[in-house]
C-alpha cells in the first residue's frame, strides 16, 4: 500500500510549531495534528498502513505521537514501536492507549490480534528501569523510557463507574499495587485499558 499524502508534509515538519502525529485517527478530526489512518476518509492527512512503517517521515522529526485503540490491531508490533522511536525527537513523547487483556469487550472485536498487559512495553526497557517483576528485553534492540503507565477502569454501566474510578485511583498509587492487581485481581475487577507515555531511550 503506497501512502497517499494530502498535505505539504515537509512544510509541516519544518514549521515553527510542534509536530504532532495522530496514528489511527479513525473518524475523529484532530485539529493541530497530522492524522494518519489506513482507511481513506476526508479528514485523514496521510492514508497509510503503519504496519509497513512510517517511511514518509524522517528520523527525529516528531514532538508527540498519539495512538489510541490502534496497536491491538497491529501484527508487526515491534516494527511499529521501532518506527515510533525512530521518528520521535529525543525529548519527544508517545501517548498510547491499548485495551487491557482482562477487558471482556476486547474479545468481541474480530479485528483485534494481540493482547496487552502491564509488562508489554517493558520488553523494550533496560533492566534497571523495569518493574519489580523483570521481563526479558533481549528479543529486540528497540529501547524506550516509560514516563508513566496507568491502568484505566470504566464500565458500560454508568452506575458502576464511580467505584471503578476509585479502584483505579488506588491501584495506580504505586507500581507494586498495579503488579499485585494484574496477577491476583484483574479477572475479579477487569481493567478497561492501559495509558502509557514513553520517549526514546537512546
């Protein structure tokens, strides 16, 4: 799939303002952001399959990448993370949301191809910056620095949402509470998703 670029990308990148990318923008318009999606819609600036990389963007040109409910559709996950790290500036940030593996609605979407848990992104992190439970990072040489990671709780039943928010507040007080929750409680009190912010660690 050859990218279709509908904007002056070079002008956007060399402009005075920050370069903000929205990967998998879907049907929502994102003012002030360069929108990228595989599906050709009127407000999409660049129609491209991100599984094939972000070759239309030069190295280290992006200040922020936003990617919400997209990576669970990606088969070549490592390559997409590698491309995100490549195009981000050294102090750039990626803001990611993915569904947690305990989310019961995850399984309803036949286009979902992968799971995410508390440790998924730590496979790209050096050992000294990992959580209490260490995970192997020798599968890849891609490195990120995780700046924040929060478990998000919400329900389709609005009456339950205040209790879910209180649970999330408590669990996110410390990474050890997050780890204990995921190992022992996540199927009793399912988690909606994970919000993570990371930067390149080069």
